[in-house]
C-alpha cells in the first residue's frame, strides 16, 4: 500500500505518524512538488484514493491544481469544496477542473448535518460502472450514502 498525508502543523503530523502506516509530511500542499515526489518514490500511475480537505475552499483548490493529473490518475477522489461556508465559486471551479481530466462526479454535495461540503469522483477508466453506479446521487447526507446503497437517485 502506498500513501502519503500532509499537514502544515508539525504537531498534527506527529499525531498522524503515531497511528498511520504511511508517511505524513510537514508540508504545504499548495506548494509541494507532487510530480517529483511521486516519481522519486515510484508511485503507481494509477493511485487508488485521493482526499483533498484543506480549509478554506480556495486553498483546497490551489492544492488540487498542483497535482500532476496529466501524469497520475486517482481511482476515487473525495473533494471538500465547502459550499456551505465558501459559496459556489470553488465548488464550480473544482468540478470543472476535475471533469476536464475525465473524472466522473458520482456523489454531488455530500452533506454533513445538512451542510453541503464535498463531492465524490471516480476515474471511469479504473472503476467499473457496476461498482459506482449504485452510489450516484445528488445532495445526500453522508450517513445515508451506504444505508441506501442502490436506491440513491
């Protein structure tokens, strides 16, 4: 299993390192050289999962733009757009950006306590439609996603 986490706070990185197998680096995700790191550490060209969650939404979007999406693909992406607190601008920008790389938005506007904060994507060339098709939904409370599997539309 290959993975990496980032945090700008060294104390949080220490906590992560105590409970996670994969490395956690003290780094700014908006300036990190992902391409160099992935190449140097022999990451596969198809990576299973990417989670982007930095506050506020504009910082998350800056980190997204740094990723070498032309060279590396992610099978599943959860992307926190924070629409409830940041408005639609970065939600729309992130959607347009990820979709321009061929990612398919499977779950739009995941809610937590009624606040829409996240979208879920798949790389349709890596994930079979039989798997993600049952999860396609718009505006759904996160706790309900797996409860209603297959009946989300």
